[in-house]
């Protein structure tokens, strides 16, 4: 899963990316957030969870928070059906 948001301001473009590429060797439930004014680098935070439910809850929270603060989806990729429900929620939040 990869989701990249962007927000255009008068001074710059801000980016916020979330991905689930092996952020932690000891937990299968992780994702990483990277944010800043450069798409390939910036500040980074790895989130580690004990369950898929906790991870999904945090993903939804961060997605909603970004969209409500004016970010728009630049790019998203979801492999298989694992994140289908979250992808649908992004479309719902953006629509209204």
C-alpha cells in the first residue's frame, strides 16, 4: 500500500506519504509516514501495531486528518484486497 497526498500553498507544495513496505522486522503490522516539501525525503515516522485492526484504525485516522486539512490524493496503490475498504473510505471522504 502506498498513498501520497499533496497540499499546494503559496510558498510551497507539501507532501505526505504512507506506505507499508517492511518498516519493522519484528511486526507484520507496520506502516511508515514520510512528510515534507520534497517527495522523496523528509521527516519519517514508523508506526508499529499489535494487530491489523489497530493499524487500520490509525491509517483511517491519518487519512481523514490529511484530507480534512486540505491535502488531496496525488497517488495511491493498494495490492490485493487487504486495503479495499480503506481505499473506498478515501473516495468517500474526498467526495464529501
